[in-house]
């Protein structure tokens, strides 16, 4: 069998995940929870959330003055990129970046511009909330 008859297809979701990893960003679900397990079949909605490490991370270095430690800081949940959602008008040539936090507008516009050029799509950035959102982290404490 000749390789000339083999076609390799990489879904856009996986291409986006690669882009995020190369640019120190992380994929998330629609709640802002870190999600490295991007699988095409598991994501029929056609979106990926974007997290960014918090550059203003504060180290906590005291526990009764004896032990020092660093508390894990929540990542910034910049928003959701929709690349396939009819109700939002997102498709293979028009993506929608729903972002959270007015303070992140310049950063998100920069990311959207880079992605637009890389993937040859138009990206519309929509501010969904003045207030920023942060990574969802399950604390493991649940009422029974």
C-alpha cells in the first residue's frame, strides 16, 4: 500500500490545543476547569476554554513562622473560543472568542489576532463580563 493513498486529518480542536501549549496557555472546559484531555468525540459543542497562568502569583511563605510553602494560585480564565456553534454564528471561517474581564482585552485581542493569522479565520472578540474569571478548582469538599 502506498503512502500516497493515505490522508492524515487533524481536527481543529487538536490544532488549537497545540497552539495553546506552544503559547503558554492551557485548554479548559466551559467552567474554566483545566482540561488537557481534549478529545474530539468528547467535545461536540465545538469550543475550547483558555486559561493563562497568573503572572502576579503571590507566594505565601509562612505557617506559624516555621514552615514555608507556596499556595497554588488560580489561573486566569480568559474565555471561550467557539469554532462550531450555529447559535453564536461560529463556523470553520468565523470563530467567536467570548472573553471575561475588561482588564484582559488587550491580551485577548493579541491572542485572537495571532490565532486568526495562524488558522486563517476571522475571530470576533466579545466581552461577556467586566469582571475577570479564574480557573475552577474542585476543593474536594462536598456536602453529603
